[in-house]
C-alpha cells in the first residue's frame, strides 16, 4: 500500500494544432479586405436601396449582417494565422496584435520582409478597424436620418 502511495506518475505530452487550423487564413484575410472595400463603397453611395433576389432588405439589416460577416472573417483570420509574441496561443492577445498592427520589432528586417508583414499581417488588422467603424457609422447615419 505504501509503495502505491509513494509512486508518482508524471506524464508529459505535446498538443499540435489540427491541420485545418493553419489552412484558409489567406482566404479569410482577403474576405476582410473585400468586406472593408464594400463598406467604404456603401458609405460613399448617395442612396441605399438594397435588394437581394428582388426582395427589399432594410438598410439596418444590411449594415448588421455586413458587420457580422466582417467580424466573422476577421475572427477566423486571427484563429488561422500566427499572432506575434504568442507562445501560449491565447485568443485575446492584444499586445501581440498591437505589435503586428504597428510592425513592432522589424527595424533590422529587409524591405521585402517588412512589406510582407505590412500586407499580410498589419493591413487586415487596420482594415478590420476601418470596416467596423464604417459599419457603426453607417448604422448611426441611417438612424439619424430616419
């Protein structure tokens, strides 16, 4: 009985991400950029009378669903791409995201690498911020005009 009590079991293992967690990040990055472009075009439109398959869609529904899709694309992009300075793989890593958005720590990098970091990692973060702000502005503008 004492031998069982004295025995200690220590097991160590590593967990690797499933293969599909690293695939599709580029597609979601493109979707964030495309939805931001659509939001900017809609904000510059003189009139909004959205219809889908001949059915009139209320303007608030347009902005809400576009905002929901925008948030989804960004969240999926962040889940499937590397976050800077994140060894623990936390979902909310604001310090790492800020470092990526501001291209922190790239002073010794060559120009091509900096450009890749700007377009692949930083631009979608700023596009999300601009797009989210555009959705909020579009909703507020519509409600003020009604």
